[in-house]
């Protein structure tokens, strides 16, 4: 019976610093929140694809805050930018991303209206074998100033800070929370959770 694969991408990544003004030649990102007062929030690229990972650099972010009961709040290392909850408004921000992790939320409904994305050089791809909690982790470490360090129940694996290249790990994950970070810059980090029961097996 062939094993079906579920692919989840995780990246270790980003600091965000506001730029003085947006530039027309910067890559475009768009944020949408609260259309028709719906509990929806989204960050997408110029092709309409939801943002989960970005290369480092300066971007123009257009925020479409369409509701007077929601807002768009982008936060992370070095950045704290938000529209007002009580106003519907359009905003354009110029932001410069380096390695780190960012969160965007509606402050009024942060538990259900939120998203995250990462930026930068070190990334990993987890290939989860259906019906098990066994994963193959492919790490692509493209910097000699950070590393990829994954910890959680039963796991403590890392590349060296000076290491530059690829590594593949086969891991048996347990139910619980896992953290990935750079040991050189502790604020460069992210996390994910694994269910206590094995991942469901897909159809044959």
C-alpha cells in the first residue's frame, strides 16, 4: 500500500523594520481583514497566494482594513504596526524583513483571527508519513551565522552555527509542542504542535 505524504513547510526566520516610505519597485504584499465584518484576516503576495515565507528584503504592504470592528496588527522583532479597530481604512506601509518570525492578528479577536509567516535563510521541510508521527526533516542551512535547532518531546536536533549546507533527519514526534530556533539569535524562533494521536492515514 503506498504511503501518502502530507507536506508541511516550516522556516526559521525575521526582523522587521519600518521604512520611511513605500517604493513602487518593492515587491507587493496585501492584507485583507474583516470584509463585510466577517472574522477573516489574510496576508497575500501579488499573485494572491497566502504568505507563509518571504525572502529578506523591503516590501510594500497595502492593508485593506474593511471593518469598524476588526483591525490588522503586524508584530514581531522590531515592528509593531496596526490599524485602528474602530475605523475602516486603507494603509500602505514599507517594511524591511530580515531573519525572524512575524504574527498578524485582529486585536479584538486575536484567538481566532491570526496568522504567521517567516523570513530568511534557514528553512526546513517536514514530510509526515501518513498514519504515523514519523517525519523526515530536510534542513537547508544557507547561513554561517545561525543554525536550525529543533526541540520538543523526545527531540533535540540541530545543525552547527558555522555549518552551511543540507541535513536530513528522520524523527519520531510525540504529542506536544515543538520549538525551532537559532542558537545564535534566540529571538529567531517559531513553534508547532503535534497531536497526541498519529496523523490520520489518507485514502489508498
